[in-house]
């Protein structure tokens, strides 16, 4: 079974994610697919990670 890791996003990426979450009313998750990627397309800015708005 594949195990995904949460992406490490920079400040600007986190800001974009938070804005999208607010606009859509959902929690977005970004995963780092580089370690498990086989023939899948890359996610948000070539990274992915769970954003937990506080």
C-alpha cells in the first residue's frame, strides 16, 4: 500500500491554500507525491499537504 506524505509548503503556497479553503468552504489537503508517484500527474505546485486552518 502506498503511503503519502504531507507536503511542506512555503508561506505563499499556504496563503493560496487558505484563500481557496475560505472561498470553497472545505479543507484542502496537499501531499508530496514525489516519493510515491509512478504514472500520476503532479498536484498543486508539484507538492501536496494537509492544511489545518486554526
